[in-house]
C-alpha cells in the first residue's frame, strides 16, 4: 500500500512453465483506496482464460488483502480483447479519454473502466 511503483507479476502456464504475460497493480490514490490494474499477454495465449484467471486473482488480492475500494483500468478503444476481458470480470466502462495515448505515432482514444468493491 505504501509503494509508489507497480506490483508486477508474471502470468505463467502451470504445466509447461512458459511465461505468457504479466499483470500489475499500482496504488493511484491511497486516501480513496484506488488501485490501477494493467496486463499484457502473448497473442498465442489470448482467449484461453489465462488473463481472466490472473485478473480475478489480482482482484481478490486487491479487495480482500489490501482492502482497496476500487480498481481502475485503461485501454485503447481498439483493444477489443482487453475491454472484453475487463467487462467479463466485472469492470464497468466509465468513460472515454480522447487522444489519451500515443500508439505508433498516432493519438488514440482510451476507455476507462472501474470496479468498486461494493459491486461484488
């Protein structure tokens, strides 16, 4: 809770030990108990439940162990996999930030998602 950095965790296939991606948590507002989550997963591992399982575990840790009140996440409006995953595990789209990120030398809009502990 006192760290200013990201808690970064690997997503690993349990049978083979292959690293499939990473997931992280950063406390962005200590007073309001808000944490930001972020994740990346290899293309060949997408759609197989690995990111969903990792995000559900991080959610449980955030709300049960750290006693956070809310989690937030941001992703490009073009990243269908990420925003579908966020919705699948309970996050709600709260808005759109216009020209919020620079990807391949172009400004892109981002969706903002939130999940409140009280919604569980």
